[in-house]
C-alpha cells in the first residue's frame, strides 16, 4: 500500500527535481566531507586536500539543501571545519594539548584561501537559491516574536 511519503517521492521523481537535504542532513554531509578530506590530507601529507574537501563539502551541501535550510548551511561551515580540524589533530597527533593546538593552527592557516573561496561560493549559490528570502523570514519571525 503506497504511503503519502512514497507518493511525494514519486511525484518529485516524475517532475525531475532532485532530492533535497534537511538542515541536519546538510550539516552532517559537510562534517563527513570535512573529516574525510582532513584525514586524507593528514595521512597523505597533501594539505590541499583539506581545502578541496572544504570547498566540495560547502558547495554540495548548499546545492542539495532545501531552500528553508539555506541559512543554516551558510553559517555553519567555518565552525564545522574548525571542529573537524581539532578532532583530526587530536586523533592523529602524537603530542598533548599544545601539539593539537599548533597542528590545528597550521592546518587552518594552510587552508585559509580555500576557506575564503568555499564561503564565497557557498554564499553565491545560496543567494541564487533563495537565501535572501530566508533572511527576510528570520527577520519577520524575530520582529513578531
């Protein structure tokens, strides 16, 4: 017996629209991409992978996120990347707290241009997909409060 969810899914596939991620799904996808890229960059010794993973994670998340999720997808990548950097530094580092901090700072400094490019692309794509409407809705909600 078909359910309402399967009917909606079938209708979306019939119209050719791609599936959309929720806020949580987009954040999880970004975090996974960041972690995999940072682990690969650390294990292979190729720092560019960390930056490429950031750009790829941001662009894929904002492209596949549902329009109401765009505000969350735009503001969360820097904090997610910082958390992933600290986690990977702690997992792969051989020293203590100072080693983790220094490794994190070096990784963030090396990835800084990629972080800028990733955020610029994320904002551009999100604006094209409806970010200004999300901001207006947030402001309206806060004023009606």
